[in-house]
C-alpha cells in the first residue's frame, strides 16, 4: 500500500511537471541555452592541474608520514642524489639515459662524447627574463644541489669516467670499475647500479671490503642533474633550464647518431600526462559526429510524420550544453582540469542518451489523438520515475567516490566533476530536451515532415509526384489516426504499464491524466498493421524476430552456457588483477616519459631504487647483539653502511667491536669520520649531546640498501616494503625505510579500489532500503545481482585485455555501475510488474518497451568510443578498453542473459494482474477525456 501511494504521488507530480514544461516550451528551450553560453564564457579562467604527483599517489599514506619524519632528520632535498628513485622525484631535475647501438658506452670514443656532453650541460646558460635590463644568465653551477663543501653534486659515474679518461691520457693503469659498488680515487665507495645499465661483468675483483665485479662493457648510462628551487624566481629559472637541457640533448643526439638519448625532467610527467587531452580533441569531435549520425538513424522511422530525426541531434545538443554548463561552474569555482576528465563526456553521453531514447519510446506508445501537452505529461509520468532513479544511482556512486573517504585525488576530482555533470544533464533533459519533444510533437500534430518540417501533401496530390518524392513523404499517420483499425489492441484498452508498480490493473476514474498516461501494449498478430510503430526498424526486428528467438526453448540452454563462459573468463581475469602504480601508464604514447621508462626498464631493472634504512631513535650500537641484528637486516642487499664500514675499521685496527659506549662513540667521531674515505658517512649520522664532558649519543643514523630485482620491479618493491615494515614492528631497533617512489607503491591498490567498494556497498544498501517503499524486493535483488555480475565481468575482461588496476580503470568501474543500471533496470521493473500471463510473454513485452531504448543507447555509445581507441595515449587506451567492455557486458545482460534467466526464475506470474494482450471478452473501461481534437470524436464513434 505504501509503495502504491508513493508511486501515485510521484507519478502525479511528474505528470504535473510534464504538463508545465509542455505549457512553456520556449522558456525551457531557451533558458538552458542562454545559461550554457553565459557560463561557457568563463573559459578565460581555465586552469590545468600542475601537481600530477598529488593526483596519482594516495593522499594519506604511511609512506608520506615516513617521508616527513625522514625529511626532519635528513633533508630529502639534499639526499636526492643518494635516494635515487626510478619514479618521479621531488623537486627539479634533469635526467638522461644514453644508450649505444653498437659497442659499449665505456669505449674511449663514447666515453669522450659523454664527458663532453656533461661539460656542455654544466656550462649551459639560460637567460631569465628572456630580454630586458634585468636579465641574468644562469648556469648549472648556480642552480645545482650543493654538498657540504659547496660543490655541485654530480653522479659518481662521472667521477669514475673522468678518472679512467685521465689514466688513459697519461698512459697509467686504468682503475678497475666495479659493479654495482665501486671505489673512487679518494677511497670512497659509491653505488652505481642505477647509473650503469646493460652491464657485462668481466669476473670477480677483490677489493677492500668491496662487493662487486669488474665491468667489461655497458650498454647504457644514466646521468641526473639535481636543481634547487628556492622560490618563484628560482623555480622559473629551473623550468627554463630543463627546457634548455632537453634542447641540448636533442642536438647531441643529432651529432652522435651511434648514441641514443632518452631525456626526462621533473616536468615531463606533467606535460605528457596533460598531452593526452590535446591528442584527444579531434577524436572527441569525431565521436560526437558518429554518435550524432547514429542517433539520427535511431530516431528515424519509415513514416515521415512520426519520424523524429532531429531529436537525436537535440539529445546530443542537450548533453553538450550540460557539459558546457558544468565546465563553466568549474571555471567559476577555480577548479583545475586534468586528463582523467576525458571520461566525463562518455559518462554523460551514456546516461543522457538513455533518458532521451526512453522518452522517445514512451512518446511513441502514447495515444496519437491526444493533445501534445497530454502526451508530454504522459511521457513524464511513465519515464521520469525510472530516469530519476537511475540518475540517483549515478549521483550516489559518483558522489560517494568524490567524498573525503577517497584517498586519491584523481578519483575524487573526477567523481566530483562527473557528479556535477550528471546532475546538470538530468536537469537539461527535463527542460531542454523535453521542450524539444514538445516542438516535434506539434510538428507531428500539424502533419508535417519530421525532417524537413514542411506539411505533407494529401494522398491525391502525392500520386502525381515522382517516386522519390512519394518515398520521402510516405506516411500513414492521418489515415490511421482518423480511421483506426478495430483490434484487441485499441488505444482505448488502457493497461497501466508503469514498471515500478505492484498492481497495474487499478484504473483511477475521475483523473484524466491517468488515462492519458497509459500506453497500449503491442499486438503480436496484428491485421492491417494496427501498430504504426512497427515502421521503426529496430522495434520491428525486436517484436517479430529477436523476442521470439531469445525466449525460444532451444536457445535458452546456449544462453545459459554463454553466461557460464562469461563467468569463467571473468573469474580467470579476476584472479590475475595486477596493480598499476606506474605513472607512465597514464601518459601519451611515444612521449619522453614513456620512452625513458622503457629504456629504464630494459637496462636498469637489475637493481631496485636505493632504499634508505633509517634508525630514528637512539640505539646501543656498541652492543654486539644490536650490531648482529642490524647486519642481519642488511644481509642479502647491496649496501653502503657506515656501521659495517666502522666495524671493519675496528677489526682492521685489531680493536673489539663490542666496546663501552664512550669508547665506541669517541673512536667513531675522532678517528673513523676523520679518514678521507669515510668522511662522507658524517652525513648519515646525527649526534645528540649529553652532559658536559661526555661523549654524545648517536641519536639517528641511516644506511642505504639496494635489492636485486627482476623485470617485475614494481611488484617486488611492494612486497619488500611490506616485509621490512612488518620486521620493523618486532625489531628491538626502531627503524623505518623510505624512498620517494614508495609514495606511489604504498597501499596503492587499497587507495584505488576503496572508492569502488564504497560505491558498490552504497548502491546495494540503497536498493535494499528502496525495496521497503519504492521498488519491489525482487527487482532490487535482480538489479543488485546484475550490477555485481557486470562489475565482475568488466574487472575480469579488462585484466585479460592487459588493463591494470589504476585510477583510470577504477573510474571506469565506478561509472559502469550507473551504466548497468540504466540498461537493465527498466527491463527488470517492467517484467516484475506484470501478472497473470506467462513469463515468456512478459519478457517479450519488456524487450519491446525497454530493450529498444537500451539497444539504441548501446549502439550510439559504443560507436562513439571507436574514435577514442585511435588516440596514441595509454590513458585513453585504458578508457576505451574499459568503457567498451562495460558497454558489451551491459548489452549481454540486458539483451541476452536477463531475458533468458527471467523466463524460469522468480518473480512469479501466477497472481492476477494486467494482461499484456487484453482479449475482447475483458471489460474495456473508457474514461472521460477532454475533447481537444475532433478526431477523438470520430475515433470513439468508430469504436
């Protein structure tokens, strides 16, 4: 009873809204256009997101907290050269990978060329401002990161190559270059595992405590130049230096064809990430054009009066105006844009086309002898409850993902913008598109051509026209309206077919709009074509062919088997889901970031980034058990450790490594750190003063670890991070590990997938709650299972299509929930509402009424995605694959799986209720209607 009362109230409200819109079509058509133009003029405030790292990494993570703690102890800005990261590094820098096509980069000729490039880069000047009296020339020595002696920090491989070049020029014995840890001329040990790549070792070389082998040849070499950015001016200078750096490398590559250079700077990721939007401009226009052509075809009919081709273009115009309005609102609120927003037009397109085609389908089921206002009110009463429900699902899923619960800004900002766009699109569908439906309705009532808008001549005048003219002006509208055929499917047989009601047989006499809003069901065996809607190609195919075929007894087993295959492949892909934390997977193809990342993975995948092992509390380093624990933790890593070097130093002096605290610290400060080869370890130890006359404590220290890795470096680093963190919880020594790349890896899968889980749980909860008052419980159950099935299939098949779980694929999965509801909810509700007839018959009726709008939406939506697949971008490739899989899975469920499963699964059809084909022996109730047209009198007289 509560459900019927709510339905009656909502339908009455929508009926009144439809009549109001139909009474003021000019206002509702012009208002959205003027508002869109007004807000669209705010594009002068258009801003692009600059902080790409903030978009693509978890906003709140343990790695960021650890990074802040590490920065307070050992400033990361000064430690960037030691904490090498193969992902984005904080601050400004220029980086290049140099590879040789033949031979080795350590050959004399190649080495001389590389050292010459280094000198040219060091002496390179940039002028800021470019002109004027206040212009200054800046070189690398002014911008570089400084060490404790105020010298520019350069890579250790440069020093090693300079030593080799100097020895070669003076005919001295060449120093041995070991890998991955070598010894420089000053006795200092240096890790060069991320500076030499494609290394072929010549055998083990013995050295003083060194772990490594002599290098025979190397295919690649990597150089990094770290810059300072101490404010606005220095940041501008550093930005200009990065551009000059790339130009210099391009010139070097042209002069040395045997060498290949792959440059990368701190701004490369941002530039290449936003470049996807530039590449997608023309394909997006092509998508709009393809969708427009198909929308026109889907709205066209053989009957030139009933045909509504302009409504297809007007539906796209409504979606475009809503997108322009939403963009204007974002500009006025000082929001920024990024390339992930490329998916928002397709979210709007899928939902907006669904509402438009549903309204058009409902219009064609209304009585043609009614006034246009009554027909529009009938459309609102029939469609808007379903359309509002699906819009609510969209807003719920996207809105919850846009909440502060989402830990990734890329997902949160996308969902926030998509929520605004869907809300504006819903309002424009109710106003602009509905008013366009009113205007085309007046064209139909005025017996005018649906495309050319001119009045169709009478039949006697058409007979004298050419054949092509008679073909264009073909219509049976006037004859069928004035002389309707006598059949069981008369328009006065009113069966309330609203899909959300429990009992559709109730007829409320005394309310004219109830009669006006009814839609007569189709007659399966008409004579003299009593259903003019059959002149629509898709409806005719669905009614005469597909509906009977999909519900055929011999077809059902194959459909069930197809569903089992669908679940099997989905499960196979679900078990192979991989984490996509690499930012280069979201940038345009063939860009500097992608080429650099490929070269890095090819030549420098043998070792992990440098991991900082930080002991952030005072520890008894002089204790033998603590020494054993720390050495055991670092065992198996390539390492540069002050503690290990100090213990070896004590052993070489024949001193015990287990000493009293004062002796241990005194020797460390006054002897070990004074040696030239160990002086650099002073940067790795922080001393805390005690009382006067007492030796200070070692308050904090760090060592550097490097792990041996394979091609799956990202996955192995994530496992290593979790393993060392678990170890830190049980260790007697309080330590943490950090590298700038950890902010991308730390709990990335959790941060990315949590919005999807929250939205999915919220939708299931909403369906369960609405089943108490608005939707039948079985409809809610079926809809929830459909959403889960579509999500499972999309997730599995996108994995099989080599799509990783990154922020872009998660955005598509969130949008897929609303898309699956758009396609399947009307069919489920229509089937569940029927009583008193076989399941098969009600499945056919549901396909005829709601399968056609879903099919039209899927055709236009899928075709609009095709141009997107041609964009040379990883981001758009992920977007295309996920959205195309979503469309295919939704189509399978709406047109195959659900129609088949509903023929032998609940809900039951045994209870009495509305009959899809009311027979002549049933009582026909004729209600009092306002005589708005003389044709109504003629029709009633005929009946």
